[in-house]
């Protein structure tokens, strides 16, 4: 069950942030390389714009969840291994 949860979390993370796939390309003309670099930069910027609100929302959820957890007696550290 723990592996399923980790796989789901990983899939959710990839979905939220957008995963960039890199491949090696051989024998490309300078003009083609320029165009591919431009397209790559545009795609990266678009993915960042889409990912940032989702990442911020997820971070805020984790902060709220962490604040709602009862404090432990050992120095105020929350349970769950956050340090």
C-alpha cells in the first residue's frame, strides 16, 4: 500500500509540475537548432507559469496541515520527521 501511495504522489507531482523530456538530437542545422532552442525555451516558460500556482497551492496545503498537527512534547517538533 505504501508503494501505491508513493507512486500516486510521484504521478501527482509530475502532473503538477510538468515533466520536461530531453532527448539527444544529432545532425541539426544551425537554423533548426535555433528554432528548437526557442521552442524549448517557450515551452519551459509555459510549464513554469502553469506549475508555479499549483506548487504554491500545494505548499500552502502542507503548511496548513503542518500547523493543524498537534505539537510533540520534544522541543515542539511536529510528528512525521519534519526538521
